[in-house]
């Protein structure tokens, strides 16, 4: 991958990361605002359920942010866009659709087949 492409993906990842960070920050402050005392226990339960769903989503997003950080690191050391399993270039097209991909489409397909087999 040349310099220009790397820059392109760096921009893409940074933009995505920014959106995720916004999302996480927004939810946290929203949860602080709304953590009011509902007198009705049913309302409270509903709110708690919503919060725990939110927290799970935030948790996923935080993990994604970490993954993006790892990808940015790989761009810095010029190791971005190579398959972790076989070492070939993942391909710009696949990375456009999935900038955090660490496997080429062949290895990805293979690992999915293996996963299915392991699950029975
Ligand atoms: Zn591969």
C-alpha cells in the first residue's frame, strides 16, 4: 500500500474513531442526566434495563476504539493492510468496507468455516 492509501485509511479510521468517542461520551452524560429517581419500581426497572443495554453497546464501542487504535498503530509502522494469517495484502476494496480487517478474504472465509465446524 502506498503512502497516499495509508493516509486515506488513517483519515477514515480517525473519523470513525471520533464518531465512536462522541457516541460514548454522549451516552455517559445522558445517563448521568437521566439517572433520576423514578418513584414507580416498574419505571425504574425499565430504565435499568435500558441502561444495561446501553452499557453493553458502549462496551462494544470501546473495544472497537481499541481495535481502531491498533490499526492506526499498524499504519504508523507500515504494517497495515496485510493478512495476519498468510501475509498477503488484504486489498483496498475489502479495507474500504472494513477498515479494521486483519485477515484477507480467503483466510476470513476459512476461519468462518472452521468456526462453524467447531460449533458443530
Ligand atoms: Zn490471508
